[in-house]
C-alpha cells in the first residue's frame, strides 16, 4: 500500500542566499552550508526511508548505504526557493532544517500551506531542536505526523506507514579494527565510524597536513570541513 506515497525521507537544510564571489570553489555553495556541518553530520545516523530501520532490514542497510544504493536525500535550498511552493502531499516525510539565526516564524505561513507540514528543526522550533535530531526523536515526530494525517491519506496507507515507523530500532553497532579517514562519502563521526552517503555529498574529513585556504571572509581556521562538494546522482525511488 505504501507505493501510494513517497517513503523516502527528504532532508532540506536551508541555505540563505550568499554573495557568489564568496561561495566555495568549484561547487559554488554558500558558506552557510559549511557552517551547517554539525547537524548535517548528525544525518548520517538517520534512515533513508521509513522502512530502513525496521529490524528485518538491518542486515543489509549499512552495505547499501556504503555502496550508494541507500543514499540520504539531502537537498539544501535557499529560503526563497523553499517558500516558493508547498511540499507535495505525496512526500509527507520531510525534515526542514533551518540555518543558525533563522526564525521558525518566517516559515509559519508556508508551513500552513503544506498539505503535510514538515518536521521543523531549529534552535527555537517546537518540533525538534538541533540537539534533538536523533532517531528516537524523529521517530516520535513522524508518528505524530501519521496521527495528524488521518483523513488526508487512505487508512491502510497510514496504518502501514505507522507500523513501519513504530518498528524502528537503532542499528547494531559493528566495531571496526581500523580507522575510517575522511572522504567524500564516509565520515568518522564521534568515534562511531558510521558512514555518511548521500545525494548531497560533503567532504567532512579530519584536518590533514594540507593547508586549508581561506574563502571570502571566513578564515581557514574556522572552516568546519574541506570544500569538496559534489552531486551524487542516483534515481529517485
């Protein structure tokens, strides 16, 4: 029954418009995106779809993410682009992550226009704060989303979606006997050595012997990760 809705979880960090001459080299991303690295890193421990963290899907999940067949759907957008149209009803599982300094009040009218409001993550959000971006908290918010969506989706679709989300369990920890170095598709996060593979890929490797170059007004010493950013194109599911 779930084929009637998009089971993919779409993560949308907001990236305020920036001066093009101070964007990152090659990819041209705003430095605001670099400053978002702490909560972008937290996404590596979250599911790609609402089905991924059901216990029966644990076995192959890490392999699929490492190989790029279960990438995170991370789509940075400017506030202007986000507010230009509502989220379609076929994509109910959307997480909107505001940049530091943005107010949820600036998005209230837009959220009210969405058939299924996104989960809002910000410093002052009533949904989730930056420190609340965990599997357990996201599970709780998505279950509430299913409760609030009664009447907008067929009962059997909601029942199946709710059962999948309610079954979420953390992935078993697999210790590695080697260190994972920084790379464009994997990241060593807090010693957990969990992989980050996503449609939007950032090189968040640890500091290396190669000097980092200052960009615009942002000094090299404050850059949270190197600026290799590429697009990972795989078919939408």
